């Protein structure tokens, strides 16, 4: 009996999922998230990130024309992340272009000894 109910449930799920219309996005769209983490060396992280996408007229969807990523966050022990990232294959036709500008005010860098990683 459980197998029958499982089969019926899966069958209806597949039918309902396949009946959805695909939405073509156009213009600018964005996604935003809070940044909340914990690190024993850096403390609690708090901040936000935003990712903007430009789909143009939507003819290339799900590929985007331009992507802009912004992140600003801080840690309770003084470190911080300030980041801007740009990604596009339309800025220069036929060439994937990426730009990453970050200012990381890290208060707890990893220390591998005076001889660097060779000391490990």
C-alpha cells in the first residue's frame, strides 16, 4: 500500500513540475542575502551581499549579459570584506571579462612559520 501511495505521489509531482511555464527574464534582476557566519579566529560576521544581473532583451536567458556583485561585511574582532566583482561576455564580444576589486582588512592571517609554507 505504501508503494502505491509513493508511486502516485511521485507521478503527480512529476506531472505538476513539468506543467510549469518557463519565465524569460529581461532587464535588470537582483538577489540579496545577509551574510551571517561564525569563525573562532575572526568572530561573528555580519553584513550583506547583492548580485545584480542584466539579461538585456531576454534572448540569451538563462545566460546574462552583465553581472555585478557587491559585498560589505564585518567581523566582531575587526576584520572586514569589501568586494566588487564584475562578469560579462558582452563587454568585449567573444571574450569573457571579469574584474574583482576587494579590500580585505583581515586581522587574523594564517601563519605558517618564518619559512612560509615550506615550514609545514
